[in-house]
């Protein structure tokens, strides 16, 4: 079922692409795609198709729901729950395609549609979830569930529907339902405003440099890209969405580094059209008030109820245990870098803008290698085909065939058909790897078509990264972090492609937020697995293998800088919890947002200026527009499961077909059709333990016992 209400139509102008005005132009969203695997026909889809498709989709969905709710026959699992799972397909299809384009190739028209439809889609969800007659049917089935003779997946689906409706406010009074609808509409609009402000400011906030000499340390291709991005003879250093900026590890000019870090840290909080402080304050207040209305002490308590962590106290304890040793590690690392600064007679205290540069100097001094030495061995296409795909073949028997007859929404996207070991078709996989001004920052996986036995859909999934495109004719060489990200995102893709469930509600990555990162983090292990590494880590010019001596240095440096990496992450996770554990009376006004952030970091002992949070509040898209509210802790939570699972693979022989089949059968194929921690135990045979994570991050000698 698509939870996304009858709408007032948008103003329709005399646009030749508008199918409502020019009926001879069919709207491709109105019907299921005729392409293989129902791949969306991106070449035919125009911006003007979305408003009519949303309107028709919502109206159609409400008619379907009304038919279910008003059915004169008594409720049965098929005429209520299964019928809901089949409903809303036009709306779901439209929303998926819109969100794909809004994230991957947005424009002012799509942003306007997003802003106008966000509150209407929220109202549509409420029209379904707060439908008293529909909830009465679901409750009747839920109360008699033990007598229905349902299989495990069906029983879980019924339970999930009941909980979804209860958590959405189905048991509220009519008066409170009106309040709730207003809150949801406002939150939808505010979240959209937040994300659009972040993207617009990133594109408008390049740091301009007049003299190429001030870019010393950057590669020739990076300088050429900066020149191409600039104007009036100046060079432009574009920002990325995280606090840390990649050029900071290379730029030798401290004044330029300082300007770049200052620009990054100030985003969303310096006044002007992109200022997000008032948006943050309003979102936090509305979320807190909504939680109280639904009977929860905080938004975090509401969110965590449905996660594997379960309780606010559990997450707080995890963060409290990890923060002190992480900061202690970071302070030790800072002292080591300060010694380098003093040895150079730099005359300054190590600061956030200096960390990456001096960390790299320290790495070179201690392990005798430079990160840049690795890049010639990591050419993008080879990493994908001879690394990511190779590991998937060895572990799961998959093969990949490029489909030049099929296309994504950008000409640089590549489409592959994926086959099981027996030759049977499994899925389509799309790769969208390059950065664009119209593209959201970071990396993510999308379900273009979720798998479902009920609907007869096989999966179409895509990975999206933001790798800078070099000047024409030059190879696309990756950093080690970018290589790891490719393997990580493909782990999400495998979760989607291997899905083998009946109901759309449980497809692929439809699992608790603090479990969804777990399979993808497991897949990172194969990036440096010897058999995989030697197959793809080859010099782009000579084909020579990555020297074992260099690899040994990389492995020796694995725990290097972990104090910084853990602290910057934990600081962001702590900010997330701090904002979402507030009662309504505790939420600061817009002019108190920055002070609240400072106080929250200090209160948890992570206010170490050389290591700012990975995201500051005003550009923290994960939690204010990206679905991770009160859930950013999930990366470290998932890493506990991941590190434990890596030990399982190592103990059972590593990269083998038997191990791959076991992981696929017990966990990757099950989606959300069973309890997440039950799936983990089915795979590993035991409960998780934290020691492998502590060892990985170099915290085993620091952690409080």
C-alpha cells in the first residue's frame, strides 16, 4: 500500500508537455513501464507529468482504500490486508520516480513540485492512516490473529499494519487527529525546505581563489576542475555536504584551508535565504509536540520503539560508552600532529582546517605512504567490474551483463542485468557515480522497482555516488574511501536484489533503520580481501598489481586517525539524540539553535574544536530531511553487527559460495519479513558482541568496562 489524499490540482499552464492539456501526449507514469523489469522510461518522463500523476494516483488510492474500508463483507486477511498491499500502485510508482529524479537530477521545476506536494502527500497518508472504518477492520483482524491460520510473513504483515495505524494516531480523538494532520503537513513542508536550502547553499557557496599558487597541494586535474568551475579568472572550490572537505587534506595554504572550513561550518546559520535555524527549531518543536500527542516522552522515544535498539536509554548508553575513549584517542592524535606543526615552526595550534593535512603528514611519517599513492590503482570501472562484481560472483555466483539498450536518467549511467549462478534473471542494477550540481550530496541506494511476489515484480536497484569527474580524457581514479563506499552501497543493492518476499511492505531494505546499514557495512570487508583486491587494484596505466609493500602499509594504518573519525561521527549522533529527546518546552527558538548545539556537545564531552561534528545541525540532512531522525546512531549500532559478522566470515573460510548462500538465505533475502535480530541470529548462530568493533576502532584499551 502506498501511504502518500485528494488534492487541489496545481495550476496547469499551456505547456506542450502537459498531458492534461494536450491529450495526444500520453503520461508514461499512468501505466506500468513496458521496459524489462518495469525499469522507469526516463527518456519519456517530463517534469510536467508528475503533477497529474500524483493527483490521479492519490485519488485512485483513496478510492481503493474507501472500497476496502466500506466493504459490507466482514474483514478477512485477503479483503483487507492483502487488498491494502495491492493498492496505490500508480501513486507509489510516481513517488518513486519523482524521488529518484529529485535526488539525482533536480531542477527548479522539480523543487517547486516537491514543495507544493509534500504537505499534500502528508495529508494523503493521514487520510488513510486515520480512517476509522479502515482501522476498525484491521483491529478486528489483529484481535483475532491467533485464529486466522496465517503463515509467518502474513502474520507479521498484519501485526505491522496494526502498529503502523496505532503509531500514526488511529486511536486519537477526532480533535487530536485534526491537530496531528496539521503537524504532519507542516513537517513535510519544513523537511523539504531544509533539504532544498542545504543543496542550494552548497551550490552557491564555493570558496573562490584568485591565484593558482594558493591551490598548491591539489592535483593538476583538481586545479583544472576548480578553474572550470570558477569565473572571471578565479578558481572555485566546491563544497560537499559533510563538515570535512576533501581538499583540506591537500591544500598547503592555511588561509585557504581556513576559509574553506569556515564556509563549511557556517552553512545554514549565517543569515540569508538559506539559513536553516528557524526551520530546525520549528521541526524539532513539531516533532516533540507530535510525540507528546501520541503518548511518547520524546520524538526519539517514538522513533526508537520500532528499531532494534528499542529504547532511548540503550542508545544513550552506547554513545556515552564510546564518546570518552573516542575523544581521548582524538586528543592523543591531535598532540602528535601538534608536534609536527611545532617541528615545522608553524606557529599555530592544530585546528579543524589543519587536521586532514597533518594527519596525512603523520601517516606518511609513520607508515611511509601517501594516500595519493593508492589512487592510480583504483580506476572506477575496474573497481566496479573486477572488484565489486567479482566479489559478488565469488560469494553469490552472480554475473552481470551490460544492457546498452536500457538507460537511466543521465547519459553516464550504466545499466546491468544481473543473473543467478544457474543463469536465471535476478534484477537490474544501475550505477550513477558522478557528482553534478543537480545531485544531492553523499551516496545512497534506491529501489527503482521493489521486489514483490504478490505483485510479480523483480527488483531494479541503483547505486548513487558523488565522485568528481576529471577533465576530459583523464581516468577516474578513486580514493580508498571512495572504493569502500562503492562496496558499501553495493551491499545495499544486494539487500534489494536478493529480496525474496511476498509482500511489498517487507521488500529488500524495508527493515529497521538501525539494521539497514548492517548488510552494506558487511560488504565493505571484501574491498580489501586479498583475493578481491589483487583482482581489481591494478595500475591504470601499466596494469601492475598494487604492491604488497604498499598494501601492508595500508593495513598497518587501518586504526590510524580512528579517534578523529569516531569522534566526528559520535558528535553528530549525539546532536541527533539531543534534538530529538527534547520536550516541547525545551526546544530553543531559532536564535538559540547554535547555542543549543554547543551546549549539547559540551554536555557529552565531545566539544573538541579540532574535531567538529560530521554534520552541524543546520546542514544535517540525514535527520531533518532524510529519514534518520533519532536514528543517526544506527551506523555505529550496525557496525557492532557488521564487525561481528566479519569475524563470522573469517572463521568460516571467507569468500566462499557456501558462506554467500548462507548469508543470502538466512538474512539478505528475508527483507523485513521477520524480526531483524532474529535474522542476525539465524545467520551468525548467536547474539552480537561489541569486542570486534572496539578492536577495529582501536578502542579496546580505552573503553569503560
